[in-house]
C-alpha cells in the first residue's frame, strides 16, 4: 500500500522531469476540498484523456460542481497521465493517485 507520504516523495523525484508537472499537483483555482473522513458519499469523476482536455470539458465541470454543492457528497477528478508521466509512474512504482492537500484527510 502506498501512503500519501511515499507517493509525495516519489512525485518530488519525477515531476521536475515531466513536460507539464502542474497537471499532477492539484490545487486548481476553484477546486473544492472536503474531508474524506467527514463526507458520507464520495466519488471519482474519471476523464479518459489528459488533464488539459478534461478540465475544459463542460460536462465534467457541471458534474463536479453539482456533486460538491451537496454537503454530504464529495467528487474528485482524475485524468489519464500523459506518456512522459505514465512512463515515470511505471518506472517509480507510483500508482494512480489523488491529490491531497497536507491538512485535509
């Protein structure tokens, strides 16, 4: 099992060498951060292409906002890593992960 700390350390090693590291660090403007431990219903909205395309998809934006607008629901987003990051993740043994701010569970 990969802990957030081990994933974070691995990301520190690989992100300087990928083309667009901001795709993989989270914390976008207007992103919603809720505690997993305090939210009854949680789901992942997974877009089957890279971050740049998924973030500009209106359907994803509407679903994300609608779900996170409910007090007992949490939605997070995931995207397919670009080929350089995918290769680095495989090489370093980094699983597909969710970004987590340091103070939120």
